[in-house]
C-alpha cells in the first residue's frame, strides 16, 4: 500500500536503514524490477506496460540512474562509459558527443581520468563517472541509489550541490541514502 508522488524540480531524499527496501524502490521506479502488484506511472505512462526494449530506450532518454555499485563497463574507458547512453539513444549529434561526455567528466572532477578504465581508478572516481554517465542524455529524472556512499566528504558535497542545481533547473532528483 505504498503511494508516492514526485514532482518536477523536487530533490527528494529517501532515507532508511539497510534492508528497508530503498534499492527495491529504485528498481521499481526505474523499471528494472516489476512490481508483483500495483503500477508505476511517470508522466501518466505505466512504465511497466512497455516491452523491455522500449522501456530501456525510454529510461535512457528520460531517466538518469546512478547505481549503488557503479555498473560501469570494465572494458570501456570512463569517457566511453559516459558516451554509451548517448550512443544507445542516438542523443545529440555524434560529433558533439565526445565534448559533452568530457564536459560531464570535468563537472565531476575526472577530466584527467577520462581515458582510464574503471578498474584503474578509485571507487570514488568510479561513482563520479557513474554520475556523469547518468547525466549524459540530460534526463528530466535522476534516480541515485547511495550516490555518495563511496565518496569523500568534499566530493559528496559537490554531488549534493550538482543535484541541487539540477533540481533548481527543473530536474526531479530522487536520492536513496542511509545517512
């Protein structure tokens, strides 16, 4: 019997202890998991009524997801990981994508790490790259599952500031955290 509404421009924190269902909530909102009962509507659309391929494309175009454990592809550089959503959704002119990806990496402080593989940078850098990747297609909704869990305090503050600015620009931010 959960009924939630998130609105454009909100920065919402979902706080709870480990095992309380925060990540399950993220997976329902993003369409990664299907509810056994009930529906998830985004902009009036039942996202679970879509076929899997259409749902993945819709998610890539409208939603940025920051996973708790990064989910970066290990054989791609950080720059290539940020380019991937743009390529998948054919967002932006192909000639503009590398500059956009580099700008996003610069925004999260990774301009000097762009050509490195995820396994060769710290967990904090991997999380920062995952945040840049989530912003690649300029989504209206950003869902972040423990986005600062592996970051130092200064970088975490930068992430909060980035999310706050995005919310002020009209993006909906749903951040899952235990602290």
